[in-house]
C-alpha cells in the first residue's frame, strides 16, 4: 500500500472529506488529492501533521509498519530464574496493557470525530 492509499484509507475511515482534512492540517484540498494519488511528495512537517491528526505514526504512513498498532512496542526483561508461571503472568499483563492502550487510543479517536 502506498502512502497515498494509507492517507486515503485513514481519511475515509474517519469519514472526512479531502477538504476537511486540508483545513485541519492547513494545506489545500488539491494537495490532499495529489498526496493520495502520489502526484506530490509529502513534506516532513505535513507528514507529522497527518500522523498527529490520524493518531498514527509517521512509520505507518511511510509503510514501514504494516498495521495501525504496530507502533506499540512493549519491552520486558525477564530474568532467567523466572518460573513458567511467572513468565506466563508477565506475558498476560503485557497483553492486557496493549489492549488498554488500544482502547484508550480508540476512545481518543472517537472523541476527535465528535
């Protein structure tokens, strides 16, 4: 998927027009159209504005990660002396934290729609 396709998909998922997106990030509607059709390069500051608007990473827009939530990384150091049960509990907690992060992010996106 190209950067333009990602932008178009995000915009459509958010149910906003090219014109409204343009107003939100302070560019012209034709610029949005050209980005979506890969007819114009995206300046770094505009890429950041798009990422902030859609609450995604610039890596997602650039195609460096495949999914919307691939930017979520949880790091954990587990000592060698942990039991299997302790490791399982830590992994469950990590999964719980990921889900909580995604829920919070989705709530923020819903509030932005209103």
